C-alpha cells in the first residue's frame, strides 16, 4: 500500500490556525528543493518555477537543491543549471544517493563552495547521447551535430567549474566515470563531503 506524500502542520504568518500541507510544500517554504527522479521537462519546469518564485519572494535567502537522480534529458537539465545561475540567491547543491549524468551536471552548478555530497553518494559523468532509432539519415546527421554542440557546452562548463583542463574533462566524459563523494570532491564537482 503506497504511503503517498505525508502531510505536516504549517501555520502561515497571517493565519491563526495551522493547516495541513504536504511535506514537500512545507520544505519548499524553507527553500529546500528536491530532484529525485529522471530529469525531464516537467520536473525541470517545476524546479525552475520554484527557484524563480523563491528568488522573487526573497533573493537574499539561499536555496538548497537535494539531488538523487539517474540523470535524464539534456535540455531540461541545462534549464535547471541556467536557473541556478540566474537567481540572485546562492543555490546549495546536495548530492545524495546517485547524481548521474545530468544529475552530476546540476550538482556541479551549485554556488562554488556550497556544493556538497553525502559520504555514500555516487556521482557519474559521461558524454551526452542521442537516440538513433526510427529516423532517417538526414535527421540522424542533424541530431549528431546538435549532440556534439551540447557535448562541447557541457564539457566547457565542467572544465570551468572544476578547474580541470578542457581536454581532461573531455577524455573523462568519453566513458561513464563513476566517483565516490571523496573522488567527486577531488575532481571539483563538489566542494564538501558531509560527515557521517
């Protein structure tokens, strides 16, 4: 039997009585955001909307993005990354469980010195891929060209934010590169490893 999203009591400043809100709604009000699924347009739009709204509400309070994702679509992931750079408040990123593929890119996008991984978190980076089934040759060539442009963009961001040379990041992205939290810190994807 599914548990569903738990409800917790919450009292708004202008209300006398507490009301019951779902757990995530309550956490959003404290600026705790969660990416706990495959990155797609829906979750990307939700997170971007929340980050922008919280920035409008108070751009001096930091936001915290908890990441546990196997990755997902490139463009929605870049949208989340760009929103993190756009908002004036610092966005802390917290890797827990798995931050793979676009998850590692989003983890990397947190404010420098405010990117953290839990001790048992795993991080994986690799090159973007495309799907070549059921398309004609012209579309395959166009998609390949776009993937190459995206690969260069992602590699450049990894290089800038980790301090690694472009060629090192490019070589490491040629295959699935799995890292422990400590290895991700040494690579420059995160700045801190949480204590056990």
